[in-house]
């Protein structure tokens, strides 16, 4: 049975393949080749992927990611499409879904929304609710360094606090757009911000959102 993570994985692989290795992304300094290498290293090189969270391992991560980026682009796409090896925790269905549904959605949008003519995807309600559920669990993590208080709100009124503090900015949008905003893609997220004008400016410009 397919999962959200598997579907988003295939969408990402197909999009990366269609765009080619030199297309822009929303990830600062990365083109599609760099993004593909990141996805592969994250799943296949746990010894280096720790650099995503641990500063002391960052240089190793950069080195290993550069090595993968030098591989043939078609090989990177195939590694993404086929998924992680059996020894990887991501090969377990539950871990894959919990860890990758949001990851692959965001990176797919990183490629889509780097185009000047991008339009929002229409997501089915079940996937939207899944994104919201993940966001509820991750809100404090992705918003921990926000310069102001942050409340994320769905159009139906459901809310989650991403960062406690004052003044408070309320960010309203569909779960998919809130996910993009909370992961540091403020400029590419279709949301409305309410609150103190200066606080809104700080939140919109900060580089501290996300993991």
C-alpha cells in the first residue's frame, strides 16, 4: 500500500529528472543536483547526515554531499526513486512516513516554487491533515529560534504555537503553506500574517525558521 512519503518521493524524483541537474531551487546556494545529493546522503549515509543537526559534523556532511553531487545525475535520481537500502531506518514504512512525508513535500516545492510561474498544488484533504498533524508535532522545533512569538493557524481556526514570546505574529494558511513558511520558505508561502508591523517584518526576514 502506498504512503504519502512514497508518493512524494516519486513526485520529487520525477520533477528532479524533468528539471535537469542545473535548475534553481529555494534552498540557498543549491541547484537541483545539490538537492538530489542531499536527499540521497540523508537516507544512505547516516555517518554524515548527522551534520544536519550537529555542527561538529557539518564539514563531514559537506564533503560527503559534494562527493555524491559529483556522481552522474541520473544515478542520484535512481537512488531517490528506489529508496533507502534495507539497513537504513528509513526503509521501515513507519519511519519513512513519519520522517519523509514532510521532507519530500518541502523539497518538491523547493523545485516547483523556484520557477517564476509556479502555482500551488491542490492537495487532497487527507494529505493536508497529515501535514497539519506533522506540523503540530514539529512546530516548537522549527520555530524555536524565531525572533518573535509565532502562532500557526489553519483557515478553520485550528492553531498551534511554534514559539512563545511577544509580540506575537499569527500566520494563517493551508497546512501545506504553513509547512513551507515554518521551514524557512517565507517568501514562497501563500499565507497571511497578522500582528505588530515590525514583528511581522522580523519574522518574514529571519533565517532562523526550520531545522
